[in-house]
C-alpha cells in the first residue's frame, strides 16, 4: 500500500477520519480476491487528490467491528466522509473514472 493511503483501525479512526480537515475516502473491503484492483484505484485517487482528500482502507481485522457503525452491507463499500459525516457512498466495484466523477462533484462544494 502506498504511503498516501492510510490503514484505518479503531485506534486511529477518530484522528484520521473524523477530525481531519479535508474529506476522507474510505475503502471497506476484505483483502481477498479483487482487493488489489480496488486498492490500485484508490491509490490513484490518493495521488490525484492528495491536497484536498485523504484516502484510507479499513484494516481487514477491523472490518467486522466497523460494519454496524458504518452501516456496511456489502463489499466493496467506498465511503466519502467530511468531518466524520458521510456525504456519499458507493457499493460495489468501481473504476477510477466513476470514483473521480463522484469525488469531483463532492469536492466542488469544499473548494
């Protein structure tokens, strides 16, 4: 995982996701088949938006803990949060263009 993508666990969730000054894109997905492709997508997003968006992946051992808290019902789930509040989500596999379009739309409100 590239340095611009943060590994999110219970002990750093508040600091990284809730208290952050910029919106946060969080990937919630078991690290099994298909994970590497989705990781590539969010790594590209992290590079493209590094000044206006933080990006993270839930640690695999923390997914079950966060499922109820974040209302995760399927995999993969991409959550876009601002100041800890969910502003949008995508359920299912995405490509870079789909995620970029969503992020551009959301970030335009913060620019």
